[in-house]
């Protein structure tokens, strides 16, 4: 899949792939163990697209849900079914509290905020929050020379995204993307993992799932362009 894959962590990533089929892993920046926002909360983005029907389902900045992709999957299934009573069109993209309430209505259990925060994610948050707070306001928007330092490491590690492309025996394709977003992102920020054509795209002839800086991927709709 896409993302940062250090050779030294290969076995852990293999374990994560196996674990994902059975339960939850805290190894990736998605769901439990996600990057924390500037306020110290967990807000996740996720989307799924079906290549046969071109159906799409997504959630953005959703809180207190362990598996955002599960919510996106239910939204996708609802969208594929078509209009409801009185011709009401089912949503393809829900955010924030609305997404959380929708998940509850569809029987997806909620969790506490604290249960989504791991020791690793909290340590990273405190480390870089301190760096941010120690920066003078006049320096926040000053361009800096490219160099390998702690902030460059922050940039690489905080852009990690889980991406998946699947093909069944009939040749039908689906693609998905899930992410906790940038470390120290503003609350309410939605990244490419939830945006149609930006994080993933699928049709039965081609498909893609991409990652990097969400703002740039959203502006270019890179996943759709690649497909």
C-alpha cells in the first residue's frame, strides 16, 4: 500500500496487514493511534469507491469512531441503493458531528476520545506542540531552507495514509483511503482521504490511491487524474 515504509519496519507492516483483517492496529495513522489535532483530539477521514457502479462514500473530521472506513462503507452502500422515500438523495460525504450521528443511527458503536489516543501519538503531539509554541509568531510563515531536521521528520511522518485497491475474481475494482490527517492540524480540517478523486478513485478499467499533502492533492484531484 501507499505510505512511508521503512525497511526496518517491514515485519511490523506485514503484521499490520494481517491484523487489519481481524482487528485494529495502532501502527498506522488511521483510527486508533492517529495524529492529534492542534487541540489534542483525534479527527479522521476515510473514503471508499466502487469501480463498477462509480459509487462513493466518505467521512471527514469524524470523532469518537474507531473505524472511519466502516462508516464510509455504509455511506457507499446507501448511495448505491439510490433515492429513498420522497426521493431523498442519500449523502455521499458527511463530516464532523453529522457523520458521528449518522454512524450511531446505523448501529456503528462509538468510543471515547481517550481510547483512540496512544502513548506514541500523545508523545509526538507534546513534542511538536512544544516546538510550535516556542516559535515566535513572526517566524511561523517565514520560508526556511530545506534541511533534514526534526521538522522535516515531522512532515514525512505526519503525511502517512492508509490506501487500498482491491480486485475481485470478476474483475470488479474498489479503492479506499483512510487517514488521521496531519499532526497538529486545525480542528475541522479535512484531507484528501475523504475527498472524491483526491485520495482514491476507482473504475473497472483503472484505479488509484494516493498520499502526501492533502491540500495539494485536493487541488489537483490527483487520484482521479492518475486513473
